[in-house]
């Protein structure tokens, strides 16, 4: 069932001094972003699948709606989505792949693509993941994984749906590293586990503060038409980082198998640092443990 809270308090695209932003998916990251955008003066519409979050969103200055993608997405939900997009200047599409079963992520987002085209949406900010890159021991830059509608990766295919083919809108794809921050302390991820593989792989992590800062910066500075990797600059090895993270929480440290050589990718985020005027706050992920 899809229902909505009245949008009478929401700014419209034509009447707002700052762009009206629709955050489709106000989960852990989406809620933090929507809250930050509202605090900085943007009219913000936000969707959630959790009825209990509606009062929290409203209290944060977000006009909230219930919207559930998937098999139950019917005509009323499609009409609501179209209505929201017609009010917004920017769509932040923040629906993680875990919301879909294997192979169905592009199909899950297809109704959003249709609605974006029908609504004449101006800008789409697609929140993606650095999981699109192969797990090879080398530096990964944006060109190492291409967004196409026929890519092997579910996420790359989904990205490809929102890269405009005929100039209908301007989009930017943001591939985020593994998110850490309040209520997502990395010391809990592997605590107490034994003989783990890939201890010599670098970590590719991103603090919530920096994720919100970059996404907000793209909207503020109109950095459209790009694909960006977003990740902390430092990449300690897993065998160094995760025992330290567990110790910070006074949890049992994980152990790793003895392995030779370095394995695993390093995500390069130099492009976004050149293109978007934002100063990262947590490039040192070990120091960032105090902020998780």
C-alpha cells in the first residue's frame, strides 16, 4: 500500500530559491542527506518504506511520503512518483541493490526511469557503489567500469538506465566506498571472526559525513554529467584496519590468514576532489573510528 503525507508545505521547483530535491530512499544515508539539504535551505521531498519514520522526517523539515518499489508498485504509486518528480528540480536516487533479488535491480528501478522521462526531470543524482569494479589488485578509476544498459553487472545496468541518451536530463553517478559512521561502526563488521582471507587487501571506506558532503556539493555546484568515485584517501590493509576498529570498541579482534602479496582494488577518488569543491573530513579512516 502506498500513501502520502500532504505536500502543501513543500516548495515547488519554480518558487524556491534553492533547488527542490526529491530523495528517493531515505534510509541511513538518504535521511542524513535529506536532513542536511533541508537545513541548508532546500525544499526537500523524501520517500521511505517505513511508516514510523514519517514524523521524524517531517520534524527534520522533509516532506515525507511512503513509497515502495517492487512487485506491488501499481498505478497509484506510479502516479505519486510522477507527482513528486514534477515538483522537484533534482532527483537523488538512493535505492541500494540489496533492495532487489539477484538480477532484478534494473527492473526494480525501471518505473523510476519511466517517471523521470515522463516528468521532465532536470537532474538525476544516482547513488551507486564501488562494488561495480573487479576485485583486482590495482587502482580503479571511473573508466574501469562503464554504465551501459547491457552490462554484466546489475548495478552498471541500472546506472545505464539513468545516463541520458538523448539529452532528456543531466545526470551524475556517484560510486561510494563502503559506508561507515554513526550506528555503522566498522569495528563490529568482522569482530571475533577467525582466519579471514584477503588480509592484504586495502579497505575502501567512506564516512557518512563525507558522503553527504560530496552529494550536497554536486547539487550545490551543479556538477552534472560525470561519474565519480567517492572514497577516503587512505587505504590501510584489512589486517591492520579491522583489528584496530574492533579494539576501539573493546571487541575481540578478527584474525587473518597468512598470505603473500597485496590483493584487492584501491578506489581512486581524485576526479571528484578536482571537480567538486568539498574538503573531505575523514580521509584517515583509522582516525575516523572516533566518529563512528
